[in-house]
């Protein structure tokens, strides 16, 4: 079965495609065309966020791509700065309006802290308040699944103390060179599916000689090896691109990495993000 047809089952039974399209850095006026191109290729999992500024364009693409809505899995994220109940309620409805959809398949809290204090202060109470709003929207049918992003063990522990719905997803920075094994194991133990964003490490991994040599042995590109790696970790892989040729290549991952090579990739450390290191998630805070 083609990877674009394969899914994971969330704890509530909702099916999520294993390979998706990330839309970070795709401008709003270009997002619709990117989504339509992806849908034509066979992608059914589309990921956006309030912070990306392209929900309108993504929604236009979803509505206009010719694929029935029920066959598409659309995710977005609550802005990291929203740490209160009322703000979260308004933002959830705001995403539905911008996307032009009557429901969202998955909504995540984008970060446990606001971006200007990433990995800084304690926002447990604010996350609990935002989560309560998401739980209500989930029960109302506005959201088919709910989760978090960039949450570490202590962040999840704080949320779970009062949550009535366990997060179904945690979207994390996972790629060859950055494999948070402890956090992956923690999430698995809680029944939380991990989504891997930036599975190609923002391109920096392309220059890694060890990874390049391994890709050559398999007869694949470095991006294909990296995407396959995250899939074999048991995560959803979310490479981002607006280029249809790259979308097609990213889906050509019908090969198997040996356990010995998986172990070597898990042990590899390479976190050179170049110009993207200025973003909080790559800064190593």
C-alpha cells in the first residue's frame, strides 16, 4: 500500500494519514495551490497553524481541491500566546472561520509557553485553561481530535493532572540527528501519537556525510531516508514544501531501513539549523 494511503488510529478511533504536508513558510496566497497540488498527488493530511498566517489559503485549497472533505485530515494549532479559556474559545472559532470548515480534524496547543518565553516560565494554569476550551470544542464536534505540540514530559504531566481528555497527539521536532528517545517513549506510554515536524531538519541534514552515504546505499535521496526514518519510529511525518516535485519525491519511501541503520540514525546528533536557528524551537533552549 502506498504510504499516502496508510494511517494510524488515534485512541478515539480517528484515522490519521502517516504522511502529511507541512505548510510552515508557505505564504497565504500560495497555500491554496500547494494544498491542491498535494491533494492531486494523493496527500490527505494537511497541517497548518494560526501562527503560520495561512489558514485562509489552506482552507481554500481544502475546499477547492476536489477531494471529499471526509477524506481529508486537516490540522491547525492554537497560537502559543493564548493561555486562557476565553481566548482559546475565540481562537478555535476563528480558525474554523478562516479555514471555512465546519470542523477541524486535529487542533493542537502550539507550544507550552509563548514564543517569546519558550522553555521559560510556568504556564501550566494557562495551558489547562486553553485545554478546557479545546475539550469542549472536541465534545461539541468542532474538533475531531485534540493534542499539543512541543510539550515535554513535565508540560504533559501538568496538563494531565486536570485533563478529562488525554492529548491524542504531540507534534515534536524529530529528525535524523535529533531523536528525543525519552520523550517518544513517554508519549507511547501515554497512548499519545507523535507527529514529526521538520523531518528533514530544515535541509541542514543534507550536508551530513554519514547520512548521505547511507541514503546512497539505499538508492534514495537524503530527504527520502529522513522521512522513512521518522515513519519507522512510528510517528506521522510532516515534511513541508510547496513544490509538487518535492511532494512526489517525499512520498516515494517504499523501502525499509534495517534495524542496524535505524540504531545508527537514532544515535546520530546533528542539530545545525543554519539561518533557522533563530526560531525558538531550533534554538536549543
